[in-house]
C-alpha cells in the first residue's frame, strides 16, 4: 500500500506542470541540459529554465544561426546568410527568453558586425517580435552602432527597461520606445554623459515618458528641466520616481486599488521619490501636493543648506526620510560640510510617523546623547535609524556615545536596525535587569569605524542592553540606499585610515565576543522577562 501511494505521488507530481517547473528551477545548468533529453514534458520545463535569462546577446543570435569571429577584423557574423529555416528553428527557443542583460563594455556584443545586423533586420518575419516573451531588458552603455538591436528587442509585452546610452547618438531609441513598447511599466534611462545640451534626446525622452504608462521611473538629474518635471508630475500611474543616482533600498508599493478623483493632483499616486535638493526646491509645489508620498530621499551638495529642504516637509506624512550629503567631489580647499546638529534636524521632530530615518554624511553627527533622546521621544515609530554611520571625517566636539542607546531602547520599541557613529571610548556600565533594554524586534547594530578603546567594557554594556538574537555587523556602506547602476561599495569606496582599521578590528572583536555569549544573553533576557511579569501582576493587583 505504501509503495502504491509513493508511486501514485510521483505520478501526480509529474502530472502537475507548476510543481515540475518549480523543481526544475533549482537545478544547475548541467542537470537542466540532461533533463532536456529525458522526455518532451520534462524537456519543455528544462528548456524554459535554461533560456529564461540570457546574459549575452550573441548566445541568443547563436540559437538563430551559428556565429563566428573574423580573425582579421574581430567582428562577429553569422556563418551563412539567414534563411526562413533559421527563423523556424528559432521559434522553438525565442519564446522562452524572458530577461536579457547586456553588461558594460560587453566585448562580444560590441563586436557584432553591421553585416549581421542588416541580415537580421532584413530577414526577420514581419509582425513577429524577436523575443515575444521578453519582459525585462537591461542594456548598459549602448554603443551607437547597436541602436537598431535595442529597438529590435522592443515589443508590446516588454514591461521593464534599464538602459544607459550616449544622448547625442541614441535619440532614435527614445523615439521608438513608446511605439514599440507601449505597455512599459518600469523605465530606467541613464546617460553616459551630460544630456542637458542634447535637445533632441531631451525632447524624445520627455515625449516617451508622457506617452508610456509608467509606474516606476529612474533618470539622471541633468535633463530634469522644469518642463520635464511638469510632465512627470502629471503621470497618473507613477508610484516611484528617482531623479538622482541613489534611492531607497526598499520600495513601498501602494496597497490601494482606488485613488479617488486625482484629476487635479500632481503625482497622485507617487509613493517614493529621490531627487537632489535643487530639483526638490524647484518642484516643491509638485512634491508637497503628492497625497501618497511616504518615502523621500533628498541629496544635498556641499553648499546646500540642509535646513532649507527639511523645513518644507512638515506637511508630508512620510514614513521614510533619507538625506545624503554628496561627498565624492570633496577636494581642493573645500572641506566637508559641518556636522548635522539638532537645530538643523529639528523639523524632523514633527514627523512622528517616520519609520526609517537615514542621514548619510562625511562627518559624525554633531548630536549629544540628549539630542538623540529628543529624536527618540519624537519618533516612536522608527524601525531603522542611521545617523552618519559611515562617517570618515574627524568628529565635532559634540558626538553621541553608547549612552544614547538607553534612550533609543526606551522610546523606540519597534527598532529593527541601528547605524550611528558613536564615541564608544568611554562606555557606560552594564544596565541592570530592572532597566529598559531594546525590544526583541532589534535584529542588527551596524558598525563601521566609530571610535572605540575598551573592547570588553563595550561588550559588557551591549550584552546587557541588546536582545539575545541581535547581532553586531560591519557595514561598509548604507544598507538603505541603492545606486541606480552598480554596487554601493563602488560609489563610496575610499581607503580607510590606520585609525579606522584599528577601530573596525576592535568592533569585530566585540561582535565575536557577543556571539560567544549567547547563553548568558538568553539568561539575562529570561530574568528581565520574569521581572516584567512580576511588575504586570503587581499592577493588576
């Protein structure tokens, strides 16, 4: 009976295509290749998984017809002229490809010959998309000679396009985009050089944005003219807009299906926005009027006044506020901007619904422990707080210490992560089980190169105030900002000083010591829970 049930279960598994597809997705390339030869049913799932994502355009063209490299010119062409039979065979594969990604300076893609492109475009069956199931196209640094190949991949089913190009020679791509991919929802268009003087590209981009039903839009700040900002603000479906190089790591999509009458509103359903300070101030009326804006990232230049932008935010019901000070152009006689103080940040105190507060700054915060306590009391809903956690410059006279953890533990009972530059050279003594520790929601405390001397004393204090499962983790960059292109480490990379390396080493030692005291930390938590229950019983009586 058991054997019969097992056999029945196996047969039932193979009879459910959805289960087979899920299982096949876990296989490596070699196993998928073997599955493709087992049976027709299994082969279909294996082939779908094999070809769903394609990183090289030449691999796709090779499915149409084998290609070879010319030893003299280095260009890649089809070995024979394309015939209808090639396209018939290609239909067995092209509908399986859902994502295509072309990386920066891909030598093989750039070597595709003009002869191959002409052959491809001249023989493609009419009214047939080249890749009919393609949903996402990523193409970094499009070479002007390959513009026609980019346009070839556009079709009605395309939903996401991430592209970087030269604005002086790529206007045709933006011209054809709304015609060939009219249902696009996500557009990230980046330029490899300043585009503000390329009026044709600017106008083509503005028209494409106006015509497409975009939900998410990312673009560089240099073509963000008042006219373009006005066009973007009128988008009925737009939920996410980045007009800068960085934006929030996590997107908060709308949970509402109905937005009421939004005919008179600008940015009627905008949920998140990332812009530089100048664009924010010039388009202030648009952003302030956005009824659903909950996540805002403002980037400031060295000369910008942080208070100017913050003072305008009191009418917004933000949940995420991220402020970044541009640091990569610091040089010459121009030093880093002054540390953010409580007077500068005071407008934030009125934003009681904030859940994420991130301030990226080259200097440590100019905040005392009392200032941190004032922030904590004003922002009880905080889940994540980052205050200059990756600062590299010398601190001002007033900086927070480990003492500020007490007020954060007391007033911010929903915290999940903390990243604050602190002076931990003189740590406070451990708190008693009767005192308020962090709630069990706290998962991680990030460190970078905060000042630290006495490793064991710091460890003792953290053992007493952190929940048993909270970890101490080194973080090279902010975990709450995502660059448009590349990894954050690339954009913020700089060589640490000897003092920073020394501090990092000591914090890593603290992290190791914390992990080794898991049992002791659980015992403290158990004792604290018992005391809390006794207090509750006494209160009821």
